[in-house]
């Protein structure tokens, strides 16, 4: 299987697209969409949609995201996420439950992770995740 699991932070900056870095992220994401590489899980979709209190903007984003079906999250992903969290914490690395769920799905499905969150650099030192290299 191949694909790029796009983290919430990349979606967020791509949707804003105001600064040079945000515009770059949006262009990079557009290329991945064009190449049919973008993957999303329900937890990321929920985080994205939770950021909109304006009903019309929420609905517009919800409609755009419908283009990307959720990748399945299976029971063993939740167990692996907990294991990864516990292991990283034993190494002094903290992370969110969603971050470790993203890692678990990416490892199982052999997806790369596209993120701007520097925490993933720390996770990658201890977990077999593959980070998407921005070009």
C-alpha cells in the first residue's frame, strides 16, 4: 500500500495559505491530491472540522473533505497507538493520542506521514514511521 497520511496541521496551514510557508504547504498538498496520494483518518477529519464555528464554512470544508474517504482504523491500531505512547513516554517523549494513532495507522498501512509538527521527528527516533519529505 502507498500513500501519504496528511496530519491536521498541514491541512490547517494549507487551508489558510496566507504566508509563504502556508502557500508552500498548500501547493505540496495540491500535488499530492493530484497524484491521488492523500490519506486521512476520522480523527484528523474531526480535528479539522472542529475548528469551524461558522456553519457555512464548516459545511464548505465538510463537502471538500468528502473527496477523501477515511482510511480504516482497526482495533489493533488503537492498541499499537497505546503501546507507542507508552514506549515513547518511557523515553521521555510526550505526544497526543491522535499523534500515536496516526503513527499506528501509518506503520500498519505503510503510509508516509506529512506533518509540520516537530514532535514527529522525536517519534521517528523510536518508532518505524516514515516522514514525507517536503520538496
